[in-house]
C-alpha cells in the first residue's frame, strides 16, 4: 500500500530535485504504482499529521506519510528516514535498507 504523498515525493526527487530521469520517464515509472496507491490523503490525514508532528517531531512530509499509513491500518511502515524499530501509535518503523536485518513486510 502506498500513500499519494509517497508518489508526490518520488516524482519531485526523480524528475526535479535530483533529475535522475526525464519528467516523462518519471511519470511513466510512478504510474506503475498507482494500483497500490490506496492509502488516504485527505483532511483527516492532514489533521492526524499535526498530532504526529507535535508528538514525534518528524518532518512535515514524513508526518503526512505516517498519518496516511495509520489511517490505512498499516502495522509496518518502511522508511530509511525514520528510526528503525520505533513505534508510532502501534505501527512499527522498519528501515528496509538496514544491513543484516530481515524486516517484516506485513
């Protein structure tokens, strides 16, 4: 499951900030993830992100992504930016790039 926020960030990095690929190629690539893009991103996500920002002091964009995952009842959130093993309202943060660890994918 992916939040629209993640697709937005991916597009910005791929096509604009780092310019890894041309805009059209970034759009085509990210379009392949649209069927998995089922996590919410709405006014409730925004409100919940405020609560997460106040409590956990994460970046605003991480707060939006975490809030979306919580709304979608995710038990695990994959991120290389957040603290591996941290629990946010019962959802466990897993760094998928952490060496020597087998991360849960549920």
